[in-house]
């Protein structure tokens, strides 16, 4: 699989200027890269499953933290939509993990999903509570 799935922290496009969220987003990237590296090295399914659970757990924590944050931003109009997008992302992630644990593979689709999530969500959605 090609380098296209290496996730990079690009302050220019991804930094929101909200320190706690920027830190979380960097950790998301770190955990995503970790999954991709383990997958590329053909690590054991146990190790890969563990890394998937780690990202899943952190994502849930991050979304909760982010929701508390933007609920405290006075003029942020998209809170409900943003929460429902978070829910959809988690559901989709959980279904990818489930099918992997049932013996499936991590497909390009999965890594594209992570990448799209990262770029589209942070730049397109998260950026609006910080603006
Ligand atoms: Fe978000
Ligand atoms: Fe976020």
C-alpha cells in the first residue's frame, strides 16, 4: 500500500488555535498512523485489533471533549449537526472494526475513511467552532 495513507499534521490547514483540540487532533493522527504502520508491517491481528480499539476509545473521548467545548462557545450554531456527524463517524468506525475482528481485512476504504475524516472533518466541520 502506498504512502498516501501516512497522515500528517499540517498546522497550516489543520490547526484550529484551540489548544486542547489541536492536541487531540495530533494524537488522532498519531493513532491513525500507528494502525497503518502495524498493518503495513503485517503485525499480528491482535496487535492491530488493539490499535483499532485504542483509536476507537480516544475518538469517543475526543468527541465528548469537543462537544463540551463547542457547547460552551456562545455563538456556535452547528452544535446539533456536529454531534450527529460525530455519531455517524463513530458508528462507521465501529462497523469497520467489527468486520475486521470478524476476520475481514483493513481495506483501502477504511484508510480513505480515516483520511477523509481527518481532513474533511477537522478542516470543514471543526474549523467552524474555532472561527
Ligand atoms: Fe468534530
Ligand atoms: Fe475534532
